């Protein structure tokens, strides 16, 4: 088996496969032994292997036996036996790498090997898929196998109760959607009591379709938002102004990065409209935010591509599947800006209360692995961000699909005319056809051309997942024509109908190169599963989005030397290299966007860790009084730095004001600072810290008061959450402002890091101050009650 792939795989992969092949041989040697075990004896192996781990053996010591157990159990329970290449895939997963396996090679069964092994450690394994349908399907199909072996299986999907979630997370294996695991992490850091948390510490995760989850979805962070009243009039004025703006006069749009920023004329129009002098003044930060969101809504978001209007509501579209994303809205007023653009009623704005990027969420797993049919082209990113290698696993049977050279036409119209001719020719033979598109709009365009030609078809267009899966699974039937977005029904095999193999299998037509080669490869991989025959053909034009966005200048230069035939097909031999180059530019550009997004979030991520660690202490510590008391000296020193800087001579220090501030922060005996004369700052700090120690010692006697501790816990968490939300909003505004300064030839990341650090320092000091003030109010109330009691007893 290894010899047959040496010629097509790079040396590194060949060496890795040689290593894995040795393990496969050892697992195969165990097959006869496990085959002769009774069901009870086979089940008992789970407890035996767990005991070996408890006694100090590692997962690698027991891996061969664990894989042999799973293979035998799968034969008995599922009627499936792992192929040797599937065992290889499982070995890659246990090493924390990515197993690249072609469509139809049984990745779902591969996952059972590594999940069983890592579940024996008793710390929980997460199996992550791209949508709810696949999570449910895989849990239902593979669940009986794990249960036979004595392991519990949980399902984590949106909409289930906290109790069900907690139960799912406590299971040995938990299936679910990546975003839901991420949102649960954020929600767990918003609870007000420890028992409300649903997750336990992370251990090991396998991500199916890992390139979709960790790369395609990585541009957009996970955000939990709270509702706030929108400035409807401001949104409407912004929409009106944005409609009147002209490209390259009022604003500049970069088609490659899909970024937009105001030019001087645009800023002048906004300043005149609102009667202000400088839009970039700090006091106009909110106005700038609303105006830039109006501009983004107008320029970057296209109706029926990025969103649709359904029942007078803006519904976002998943760019990869073409489905409506129910219940999902954009935050920071962008959703409302689109509503204003479309003349709809302005809904409440979403204000971020917690957020994290996909990358920073998954990097929290001590061990992470994944599977996909297409990851090698993104291996550098997987290595850099997650420390994972991509190992290409050979197919169980040789690939019999014929991938034909792209046909490139001058115009979109010529492209679609050729597509109709191709569909007619292939359809006459009875061979099924799958037409892959990049958006709903393009799906409708293709459908219109097929309607005019009198061809009947199935159109996958923002339908439910179940309907999508059903139609995709039927796409291999004789005479079937299916139009679908490139990613629709991902994870579902297209099984060939009767007689189809003899006709040549499934014929895939791509109508446009995607922004990444791997998504083109996914489309091609729909055909030719498990050694089936099949074919693929991409039909492109020089008006396609990929060329317009990433190779506009190169195209203009090339137009002078282009040669075409009567139907508009470009005949220059180097046209394929030109298209490939545009796609490589696209991949590089998208990688840079994801890298920049991650680096920006790394700044907030460091801050998030500090806040979440402090919040965890507020939740779990029994003596909250002592925890908050520790903030008092810190706050006092901050007051000294603010009111008595070393640049001011001691005789000019406002000691009376400092005294009042300290009295306000720590009620009781005032520290008579104004009656003393100080020679240096250290002397002042020593007196103030001495007073802080006296104050904290005095109130420490109340630590046995449970109602006081409960009150302090609730108030402290409220303060932290309120100021953290405010901080996130300030960081968002900073990011927008940094974007402006980027065009002044300043490094935006460095500015964001520096200014973000200053903002965090300031806001963390505010958290300290608010908690110290809150403690002072509680202390004051308690002292007054004590005084009232003493007065009553004296009477």
C-alpha cells in the first residue's frame, strides 16, 4: 500500500505513512485475538485499558489494543470494519494532527478510534462538526458503538436546557457544533453562580471538516450580545448620506480586503450635515462609528448575496452554504445600518458582552486534532496558529475521477452559455450533474439559464439542512441535475444510483473558482468517492469575482494579448496560470485578514484572561470580603499617583483632597494626612498603606457574616461585568480609530496594542475603584446599623 503512494506524496508524508503502517500491521496482528472474544469479554477491555492508564501507562502504550477493540466492536455493532487507511487516519488524530482523507473515505468511522482512546482517560472528548444535522447524525450512528463499549455519549446543540448541556459535557464523548462549544465557554463566564456553569476543563477535541470550522469561520469572532436601544434617526441619516457617497471621491473601497474608509470629501459632507468641525474628535467617536457602519452596509453588503429581506426582516446568509442563519445578527449597529439601508424598521442593537475568536477558543484545548478532505493548501496556517501538521492519507481505492482543464471565457454570459451546452451534452447520456456555485445569486443565475434551455433541475437555495442533505444525497441518481452552493450538504456522501457508474459517474461543474483552492477541491471531491468513476469541469470567465477582486490590474494588461475562439473561450496557453495566480493572491489576502484579526484579538485575549480569572475567583472564593479588601491598597496607591505625582513638590500636594478621597473609599477614622508635612512620596505611601491595613483588619471581623459575603459577591460580579462590557465597546471603537490611522502610514497593530494596554490599565483601575466604593457603602451601612444598635442599648 505504501509503495503505491510514494510516487504521489511528498517525502515527509511518505515517512509519516511508513511509521503509521508499522502500527497498522501490529493492530492487524491483534484482530484474530479480539475476534474470538465474546461480547462481554470485548466490553471488559474498556475497564482493563482504563486501569492500565490509572497505573501509569500512556495512551500510546495502549493505542494498538484500543484500536483493535474499536475495530472489532464496529464490525459487531455497526457492520463496518475499519480499513487500514482508516486506522492510519485514527493514528494521525491521536498525534494531534490533521488527517486529510478524500470524500467518501469514512471519516466519521475514523474518528471513533481516537475518541475511544482519549475517552478512556475520563476527562471528556469533544467531537465537533459543522452543523447540527451532522452532529445529531454522527451521535446517533456512532452512539451504539460507544455505549456497547461502556462509554457515555452526549449531544450539545443550540436550544437545549442548561441541565441537558451539563449532562452532555459530563459524558465521555460529546458531539456538537463548534460555535455552540464556544458560546458555552462565553456563557460560562457570565454566570452568577458556579453551579450554573455547564462545561468542565478542556481535554481533547476532534474537529470534522476542520478547514471549514477553523479557517472559513475564523474571520468572524463569536460574540454574545445584549440588546440596547438604537439611535434610529442616526442610522437613517447615515443610510441617506451613504447612498449619496461616490466611490473614490467620498470613500475608498479595497475589493481585495473588502475594507472601506472615508476620504476627505466624505468626511466634509458628514461634518457639514451635522454642523461639526472635526469628525475625528474624541467627542464625535460615536457619530463616526454610526457613519462608518452606514458606509459598510451600503458598500460591503449586497442583498441576496450577504443577506436577504424575508418578512420585513434582514436575514444573514451563510456565505459557504447559502443558508439563512436563523437568529444570527451582526453587532455594533451594523445590522441596524443594513435595516436603514433597506428602509426597514430599526431593531434593537446588539452590544457585545463577551467575545472570542474561533482561533483563540480552540487554542484552549490541550490537545486538538481534525479531519477533512482538503487541508494541505492551508498547512502553514494550521502549523502557525494551532501547531498541527496535515497528513495526507491515501485512498482505500485509487481515485478514478477525471479532472478536466478549466475552460475560461471572456464574459460571464459566454461562460453560462457554455455551461448550458455542457449540461445538455452530459444530460443526454443520463449521467447525473452537480453544478457548484459560490452564492445564492449565482445559483439563481444558473437556474435562469437552465430554465431558458428547458432543463429541469433541483435547486438548493437557503433550504433547511435536512432538505439540503436529502437533495445532495439524490444528486447521484441517473439523469439528475442539481444546482448547489459549493459547501451545501457538506459531510453528506453522494451515492451513485443504478447504472450511473457505467455512464461515467457523477459529473461536477464548477461555475467559478472559489477564494481558496481547497473549496474547489471539495467540490471536485463530491465525485469519484471510494474508487467510483466521475468527472469535473470548471467553466470560468474573466468577469468572475475572483479575477475582479484580486487580479484586476493583471487582467487589464493581459487583455491586449488575449486570443479567443468563436464562442469566447480564451485560447492562450498561460490563461490557467493567470487564474491560478489570482487564486493564490486571494488565499494570501484571506490569510492576512485572519492573521490580523487573530493578532488584534490576542490583545483582548490577554485582557480577557485577566478578567475571567478574577471573575472565577469572585465566583468560587468563600471569603469575598478578603478578596475585595486586597483592592483597597491598590486603589489608594492609584489615588496617590493621580493626585500627588512625583513631578509636583510635596508642599503642593492636595493632601486634604487625598484625605477626603481615602475617607470616601474607606469610611472610619480619617488618616489626618493634611496635618503632616512630607519630604518624599515613599513617606506618604507608607502612611496611606498603613491606614489601608488598619481599615482591612477592622472589617475582617465581619467575614463570618454570610449575607454580607453574598451581597459583596453579587455586587462585585455586577461591577466587573458592567465595566468589562464597557471595555469591549471601547476596544471596538479603538479598532475603528486605528483603522483610520493605518492610512497615515502608522502600524495599526502596534497602535492597538499600545492604546489597548492603556485603556485596559485605566479600566482595570476603574474596576478596583468601583469595588472599593461598593465595599465602602456596605461598610458604611453596617457601621450605621451598629451605631443604631448601640444607641438603642444605651437608651
